[in-house]
């Protein structure tokens, strides 16, 4: 067992072997006290939300648990193929695992009071876990979501994976293949379909990861949402300075990192 309480100065729980049972009891009490909120509510209510991006092979349980110790409030599973997950117990066992303490516990600052004014009140909140699926048809996606739902706090549909194999399988960026569909239309379509928040990677399918992300495009997605759902920015987040600059420039409610977290989670979330 390992668990944590994180704030702006992140406090972790540690114990000698002789104190282990006592710490487990304390951790259980803290987890019971923490407020459980949905990921979209967390993005709306609290400042400075950091998110671990879905990463094939990497964002599994041990890595998610690690980054949650460094002020990463929302974590995401690797992209899971919904069809295989829904029909194969072997795939489910290979693709997903979790435990009681993988989510962090954080002191988080409220954006606004109930009256609408900024009050900066602090709340003790449990982190969130999101499962990401790749799907080309709704039945397998729904089946996979139903199977994993009791164990996670949200379900994400991948609409951006640029890998050729994914496009060939009609998942990921294939879902956004209409070249004449505008960003505003895509955002509004997702909202009307029931999306509770939207993550935007500031590159096209054909751009390499070395190309700078388009912050103006992410900002436009925020404007297109018209405040109906939170927007998360993804791309080029290597340090906390990068994250804060993206928040300031685009007005997103959360910032997501992949390669930056792999390189050094402390620099991204706590520096």
C-alpha cells in the first residue's frame, strides 16, 4: 500500500515497517474523508488540474500510481481496443488493472464560490481515473464501457490516434476524417452527443510530435465549446511553466501531458 495527500507542496505518507498497520488505517480514513467528484466537475471547480495522458504500454497502473504522487489529479489508461476488451477476458486482464489507492488525494483550490465569486477555498478531493477506448462501432464501445465502468470515474473515446494501423482499423483519428468538418462543428457535435469534457491535441494527424502544438487552435476549441463543457489542452507540456503558459494562453480548464510525465513527473506537476 502507498498513498498520498498532495497540495501545492505535496505531502506524502511514509511509514516504517512497524507502523504499517497504523498508516493503512490512517490512509483509509483519509480516503473516506476525501470528496469524490467526476472528472468534468473537477475541471470546472478547481484550479490547476494536471492530467496524465493515455500512453500505450506506459500509463498502466504502476505509472498512474506514480504520477498521482506528484500532483497529477486525473490519470488515464492506455488506449484500449473496445472490441477485444468487450469479448475477451484475457484482453481485459492484460489491458486493465487498478487498486484502491492508485488515485491520489489532493488539497485543491476552488475556482469560484457558489455565489460565483473567486474564494480560493481548499477542498480535500480524491483523484480521478479515466479509461480510454478506441472503437469503430457503438455496440462494442458500449459493452466495453459497461464492463469497466464500476472501476473508473470516466470513459474516453479516442478520436486522435494518428498511427497508420489505427486509421486502417477505423479507430482514432479515422473518426475525424472528414476534411471539410470545422473545429467548431466537431466540438458542438461532441457536446450534443453527451461529452462531459473534451481533450484537444494541438496537432493534425499528419504532423510529427516534433511540430509545435497550435495553441491558437486549442484556444479556438475553448471558444467553440461556449462554456458548455471543460476543455483540456494536450501537447508540449514538459514543465510546470509550460503548463501554466498553456492555461494562460488558451483558457483551458486542464492541461494533459504524456512525454513530459515520462521524462520527469516532478517538473510537469510540481516544479
